């Protein structure tokens, strides 16, 4: 999909250096993927300590 954006060039160039991404499109895709991933992780963290999976790690790892 083609989209026209007005982005601060210095910020875009810095992001390209930090991520070692050669293209503007690549750095924007990487930023969007990170945003989605962080959002999903944040949603999952809401369940911390609220779900009892009743899993015995020693049994799963064959440490009987």
C-alpha cells in the first residue's frame, strides 16, 4: 500500500541507524511490528498470576 507521510527526517535517519535498516520503508515496518508486539505483550501481562496452569515443569522436562 502506498502512503504519503510527512516525517521528521532526522528522526527517521536516527531510527535507520539504530535498527541497521537501509530503507525508510523497512524502518517504518520494523517500528510498526514492534508497536504491535509490545501491545500484545502488554495485554498478556494482565493475566500474570491469574491463571493456574497446574503444570509440573520437572515432569515436562522428564526429571522424575
